[in-house]
C-alpha cells in the first residue's frame, strides 16, 4: 500500500538523490562533460589534455585543504578499498592501531591483521553510533582513524594523538573529505574516493600525504618488502608528480572530480562545501528530534555526521516501507546500511545536496508516514 502513495509535486525536492555514495552529481557538471566534446574523452591519458585534468584535481585539492608545504596529492586506481591494501603494504612498517566503530573502519583493521609480514595490530572498538579514541602505545608506527563512518553516520574529530611522535596518522576520509572540516597538520595521509562529497564516480583513490608519509613509503620500499606493482605507492607518487596515474584512469571520473573541486573552491573552499553539509544536517537532525516517531541514531550530537545522517523510526513504523514509497516517488537511496540492521533511513547530505531539498525530504517523509 505504501508504495502507492503519491507525494504532491509541491512537496518534493528539486533533486531526489540522497545516496551515501554514489551521490548526487550536479547537473552543471554533467553538462560540462558534453561541452568538452572530443577534446578529452577518448584520448590518451599520457597526453597533455588529460594530464591537465589531473593537474586541476591535484592543484584544486591543494587549495581546498590549504595544504602545508611538502604535502602532496597522490592518486591511483582502485578506490578506498584498494588503498587499505596499499597502506598495509606501503605505510605500516610493523604495527598499527585501528579505531573500529562500524563496517568500513573495520576493514582496514582486518587487512592489517591478515598481512603475514606485519605484527598484530592494536584494535580499539566502540559500539555503532559512537566512536573510540586513539591511545598512544609503544611499538605502534601507524594510527588509523576514520573521519566519518559511512555505515553508521558517526564522525570523529581528526586530532593527532598525543605522545605518538614518529608514528604516522592515517585517516580514512572516504565519505568525509570535502564535506567535513579538517586541518592537514593533524594527519599524514588523508585518503578518500570521489563518489561521495566530490560527486563523481568510484574506482579512484586520492591520498593527501605529508613528507613523513612519503618518507615512510620510500623506507619500506628500500627495505625489500615485496609489493605488487599495482599496489606500489612509490609508483603512484612518481606518476602523480607527472600528473598521471600508473594505469589508465576513468576519464569521466577525473573530469567530474575536477569540476566539483573547482565548484567548491569558487564557492569559498572547504568552509563553503562543509558549510552546506552542516546546514543540511542541522535541518535533518532538528526535524528528527522534534518529530514524535523519529530519533537520531547517534545519541551524542557531537558525534553526529554532517554528511551521513542516520534516523531511527519507532518500531510501529517500518522504515523500509517509507524508503520504498519515497523511491516510487523519485526520492532515492534513503535505505539504511544493510549490515547495521536498524529500523532507520540513511540520508546523504554531501555538498552537492541543496539544504532546501533536505527540508523537502523531511516533509515527504511526514507525508508518507501520514499515509501509512
């Protein structure tokens, strides 16, 4: 019955895409692909037109994150999933500490545990809906943090842990980069993919690396550790400095990424893009707190993500039915993360999403619930 509910057009958001990745791509960016014609798409990634796109990405991210001297923007194929293995091979010297508070933050910890050439990692866990804190430990050479846990809608501040001199701070920023504020001095590697705040397609990883991180890569490589060519960070660094990737990239992904970065910088930089997400999240959480049948899944407001909102529904209301009704009306990808198993909706609030559309979404949810 719920999927037969017809939401009035006047209530609907202008754009009904609220996915947590892939996320909404701005129509202007799509138009830019068409305008490029045959000058880039379908041409060699070793030649100047495509290398210029890579340069736009690298220079644009340097500006967006206000990177200190010596920090470099490195990129390669494979996405954040590949980067967990890349970091295991090329950034962890012996032992790492991992903060685990959801599905994705657990994956890097698993990769480290399974690596036969590394020592047993330290794993600090907390329940979904919260995040743990790093603790300085002897013998740890990498502290692995997650800026935003996409599965649960929890974000944590990125602060270099006290007493960890000589160790690297690696931050999984897959769903955080571009939508949450961060200070580059607090990390050594901040890695992410383009299909969330950067409104592009997946399959690419980007890593902002400090001089200490680059030095670690070179040290591990010189040690003789076997590293497959595809996962070799020294190769990625060498190619990135030439504004190219080791193997052929998806050019559409690069072009959409470059366009989004330039849109962010033109608007005012990270304060602009993160500000849009903050405005959207204020709208969503305020609605959830004042509505009788909803509550934010993340209890502590300080831990609530500004880019991924998770909203619980009373047991008497089936959130999957609401998501189905929304989808039938062109409002898509509000379903919860499958493995979390909660009666909730999960809302992507990346910078491309207009805050006014989040307001409209809440009105549409109210309309659907009234019709159940």
